[in-house]
C-alpha cells in the first residue's frame, strides 16, 4: 500500500516548526531563528520513501495582532488547514494555548482530521512542566499521538516523529516526482537565507520590518559562479544604518554568512551583492506587502 498526504505543521511562533521541517527533509529549506515569527509564508517540503510521499507544510507562527503583515501570515495557516490529511501541532516550553492557536485547533477538529502533538524543547523542561503542557493541549483537542522530544537534542526525534506520521497517513497517490524536495523556487529560498542572516545579526525589532527580494540571478560561465543581486527592504533610515553598520561592517558580515549558505544550497560559487532600500511603512501598505511577500494576498 502506498501512503501519501499533506501534513500541516501548526504552532505558536518559535516552537520549532521550521526546525522540524528541515530535520524531516534532511536539508535546510526553511529558515530558523531564535527570534519569533521567522517564517512569513508557508514552506513546503517533500519527503519520499519506498512506499510513501509526505508533503509537509511549515506555516508561520502568529500572535494575536491586528497588524497587516500578521493578517497575511494568518492566511497561510488558513490555506494549509483548508485541505490537509494530518496535522502536526507543535508546542515548546511556553505551552499556553492562546486565542489564535485555539482557533486552529478547533478547525482541525471541525474537519475531523487526525492530529499529532509534539511537545518540543524537552531539554528546557522538567517532567512536571511537560505534563502540564500535555494536559493543556489534550483538554482542547484530540491527539492520536503525543511525542515529547527535543528536536535539536534527541538523536531519535526524526525517527519517532516520522514513524508516528506514517502510521496515521492515509493511502494515496504520488503527488510529486521523486527528485523534488520542495516546491519553493530557488529565488525564494535564497531571499529567505538572506533574511535569516539579517534577522540573526540585528537586534530585536528590525527583523519584523524587513523583506528581501532577489533582483538578479545569473550564472556567469566565464567565472563559474552565480551573480546574485538582492535588496534588503527596510522601513526607516535608522534601520538601514543599523543593518549597514559602522563602516559597512554589519552588512559585510550578513553578506558573508548568506553567501556561504547560498553556495552550499546551490552547490556552486556565488558573488552576492546586497543593497539596503528604504520603503517607508511597507508593512502597512497592501500593495507593498503583495510585492514583497505574496501577490496572491
Ligand atoms: N532548546 C531548544 N531549542 C530548540 C529546539 N528545537 C528548536 N529550537 C530553537 O527554537 C528556535 C525557533 O525555531 P524555529 O524552527 O525557527 O521555530 P518556528 O516554530 O518555525 O518559528 P516561527 O517561524 O517564528 O513560527 C530556534 O532558535 C531553534 O534552534 C529544541 O528542541 N530545544
Ligand atoms: Mg518557522
């Protein structure tokens, strides 16, 4: 019997959804950050086995907020929960269920879909906390399976989670060719790598006000490298100055980290040119959100 299906990964910001996606796929396709709200749009990863194909949908973690960007991020979760076969709900040591998550848990229930609960970051918790979180979740939803683990600390995390998913996955067809691990474009993943490096190199607030666009991407045969030109979009001059840093030090470091990771991703040498552009209040303007995040929304 061939099993397949779409697995929606749901959870509050920063719980480890993208960490789990990368772990399951075995390649980094989604960005990961110690700062919450790293993921802005859904990222799909495809895992092929001898008798299965799983399409994972990593979704953004959202807070309750009226901000426009947050509303767009919510649309991705709605979309993921529109049509799916199995839900993987993830929590970390901050286990309270807020209004937004409660809404998604009831949606899973409404659709009568099966769900797995992953209590992640057990390395940061004692037994009592783990039990407390489990009872919080089981009081609000039905879970076929509950897995306590540390995605970055337990060597058997991947195997345990995959086994649970496969057991609950329905019989189904192969949706994608075997050699595809993600439906995201190279340009998107490259822009995300750059955004991750900015996010992890600047302080608190700025990451939520930036976007990255890849303007040019050309293979230069004579130099045997990819020339990539990207813009880091910020809302204010002050943010631009911080990202550039004293004497350009910060942007140089961001560029170096991003280039190394893009080289590993493309498996070729890369020349990366970064520009910081100011677009005032872009996170509040629908047309600009469409341009930088997704034209569909
Ligand atoms: N201590 C600890 N940290 C972890 C564990 N798993 C993931 N993390 C860290 O938690 C942070 C958030 O991980 P992400 O995978 O980006 O979380 P996310 O749920 O995708 O977050 P959003 O995209 O913001 O919704 C990162 O710094 C991870 O390295 C774990 O088992 N233990
Ligand atoms: Mg994420």
